[in-house]
C-alpha cells in the first residue's frame, strides 16, 4: 500500500512538471508568434535593406577678395569590387600593386578592412594616371573585379602658382597651411562623433583649420542610396537614390597676398636670426637657433584674421591622396619641431616687454603710478631688507637715467616696470586685492588666460599666474614659501616674465582691443557662406564683440604715445623701423619683447599697431571696406614670435616692419628667395634697450 501511495505521488509530481513545461513552452510560442512579431518583422526589414552614402563635391574656399584658394576636382580612383575568389585575389594583388606602385600588404589590408561595407567596392588609390587606367582596362584577366570611378579631391591652384614663383619658400610647404587645414579619411573616433550624419567608412572629413571649422558647410549632402539585399547578400533592387548636393563655398577674412607676405617675412626673419651672434654666451660663433615662429595679422576694427603663419609648416597638398603613416608621424615629431603645431594658437610663450603695455594700463587705471613722476633708472633696482636684498636688472644692466612712464615704454626700461611690480605687490600684501591683482584682472579683461574663441581646434589657454596658481603647482612642497605670492612674482609679471604665458593670437587680440578703444573681438576666420559656385550669399558671418573694456581715452593716449615713441628716436625698435615707407599720414606704434626661457635661447617678440589713430580727413575701416568707402585706411595689429630668436628689436620687429610696409605700399617686397645663403655670422648690435 505504501509503495502504491509513493507511486501516485511520483506520478502527480511528474504531471505537474510536465504541465509546467507545457505552459512555459506555450507562453514562449505565444511571445514569439504574437508579441514579438512586429519586432522581428522590423529586424527582418533592417537585415534586407542597406543604406549607402557617397560624398558630395566639397565647397570652395575663397580669400576675402574672392580668389579661389581651395577647390575640388574629380580624379580617377581605382577600386576592387566584392566577390573575388581566393584564386583571383592571389593572382590580381601582385599585378595591381606593381602598376599602382604600392605594396601588396597595403592592398590586402584595405580589402580585409572592416571599415568598408561588404556591398561596396574598396577604393585602392586616387589620382591614377590615364596611361595606367588604359593598361588596367585592357587586361581584365590580370585585374578581375578592378574598375575605376571619378572621385572628388582637394586642389590648391594658388599654391601651385606660388611654388613656381618662389620655389625655395614653398618647396615643401604651402601658405596658410595651419589656417586652412586639410581633409583626410574619417577615423573611428570621428565616425562616432558624427554618427547619423551619413559619413561612410571611405569618406573624407575636415581636419584642422577652416576645413574642420566649416565642415558642415563645405561638405554638402552626400548621395544616399537605399538598396534591397537578399539573404545571400546580393543586390535585389535600388529602393531609393537621392542625388548628392555640392557643399557651400566659404569666403574667408584672410587676404592671400598679405598671407604670402607674412609667410615670406617669417621665413626671412628666422633665417636672419641664424646670422646673429648670441652675445649671452661666450662662444663667439654661437648664433640663434630660431627653431619655430608665428605671425598673426588681425584687423583691429572687427577681429578678422587677415593672415596667420606658423613655422615650421607642412604641405597640405600631400594630404590630397592620403598621407603615409611615417610622413604623418614626422609632421608631429618634436624632433622636427612639430610642423603640424599651429604656434599662433597652440604656442604658449612669455611675452616679455610687449606685456608692459598692459602693466602700464593697469597702473594708470588703479592710480598706482603718476605718469609724470620721474624714476631714476640706474640699470638695476633693489628690493627688500638686508640680508635678503634682491637685485633686478635691465638687460646688460644698461642705465636709462631719468624716465617717466612714456619714456619708460619708449626705451623699455625694466627698472621702471620692476618698480611698478613692487608697488602692485605692496598693495597685495596690504590685502588690497583690487590694486594688488590689477595686472591679472586687466589681463583677463583683455582675453588672456582663456581661449579667444576663434574656433580652430586645440586652441591653448595661456596662463595668468597669481597666488592660487602658485599654491596649486607647489602643493606638497615642504617649503611653504613656494606657495606664496612674493615680490619677485609681481616684478616678473610686470615685465612679462615669470609664470606668465600667452599665445600669439591672444597678444594680437589684446593689442587690437587696446588699439580700437576697448572692444575685445572674437577672432573671425570667415565673412560669408555662399551657394556652390559663389552665385548667392546664404549668410554673413558678423564680427563678434566679446566684451567692452572700460578704457579711458586719456589713459589710452598716454600708453599709445609711448608705443609710438618706441619706433623713433631712442626707442627700442627704432633700428628696425628706421626709414619706414608708408602712405602719407599713416602711423605705426609697437613694443619689442625679449623673453627669457629656461634652458633655451631668448624668444624674440614684437607687437605692432598700424594706424593707431586716423590722420585728419581719414577714417578707420574694416579690411573688406577699404575699396568701398572714400578716405578709408586700415587698422591692423601685427604680432611676431620667434622661438630662440634673440632680441625682439633684431628679429621679430623687422618681420612686422616688412609686413606693414608691404601692406601700406600695396607692392610686394623682395621675396624671401632673394635671401643669400648663410655665409657669415653677424654680431648682433643691441638697440637702445634690452629688447
């Protein structure tokens, strides 16, 4: 009996388990057939439909006068269609590699790359000559599945002309390379960033410069094809085919003629630095290295970038058909001085005595200084009490005698500005943050310590040092005094040294705001967006004021007078600007700078203002208005930095003078190709100041 009872229990349990399994199976079938039918239908639809994109013709880039700088053209591209058998591929790849002058590994890598759709032909090489196309077409048995299509690539007609006229200057580089940027194959990170925007694995995208900033405008709308594919991956039919729409044209603020002059002048100045003896060392034959440099020309009236040059540079034409990895790596290599680095926005330098303009403004605005009070410059100044007296000197301890503010700017008296620095520090130590931090606060008003907003990728911030900065960088240092803001910090800041760093663009934008009376503009790269072919203006790109600075006209005049005097008489830049030829009534002002760099030669700096004040009967106009309004004259700021270039008056200032004179005369000076080869070392003659 007990055995029968146990059997009935087992049967009951078994029945329950079977029933549970049946219910679970029934529920799953219901889910698959009813609940998920729409989902599976959608997935099936997705699996049998493919959307393919083909790039549109990229828009043209023009200079401010409408000259075509970058344009697009169609070239022949060799492709390999899908469907090769192993035997066909093994025989074809060596033949194609030999004709196209590439390696077999290169072709195989592209054929195996997962970046290309399994339904599209794989591009192998752009810009193939007609003779090679004929050779391939006449031998289908040697090149199965190989065909040719026409693809759009970037061309640079102006640069081809310049290379013929100035072969040594443009032998391995192009004008405005950093400003314009280039296009290249889209990478995985860029595909993720632009997901859903129709980029295919073989598309190109703007990289750096204007090409990247205006990618959306220049790119246009790609061709979009919707294809039906069967279960074996074969094309059934084309469901939809939307034609491509060419990209819009972009008209820049850059003037290609002034850009060329800036490029030439920078190259010439760097070469000349190599002739000059570095008198700071005992070696009589030690000259300046001048390993890198930058020039920026800004329209002070609206922030337009008229020219931007950075050296060493690169040839953007090399990116037209793709750049080998080894070449690209060399362009980024610090050993070759990083040609891809845009020193105008990414180079961070101590500005040296060009900073005295802003120190003077801060001193006048806070009442730290009376511009008529005389300071005796004995070539050095001492600060502190025994036994902790610190001595601060002019370059080579040169004495300038009795100087007021205007004269101190003219001769670039470090002693005068060190004394101002000590006054700022005393205010700081007395807890008067308004006066004590006046230089830092004014610097931020003029845009220093922050990006300018130009839009170019990877723009650097520079650095405005203060108590917080010192405490942060010296955190953990057992010597607590390193975290304090000391008298020497204020003194160094007053003359543009210490921990202060600026980019050339920041310095130019700051000087432009000072020149125009107090409007800090966001630097502008482009003026207009045009329809393809430039037939119609789609929209204007207005200038963008960032802030209005409270600049008293009287204070501006007091500082500007010193900057004008710096180029004449006993001024620090007089040798560089002696005999300057400009249209009647035009004026110049500027400031030299020689910045010390630990472990390296000095940085040569100059910041100049063309037409700081309009002559009687004239009016200051924006660059693009010069030919449209009577009595118009431009107002430019031109800034030059030369790494390891020596005195500002000897190298950077002549670069700026050459650019200003060429602009004013509206003629082209002697090209840099006329510079003789380096045959001698010239001992640098120090001007009236250490700058």
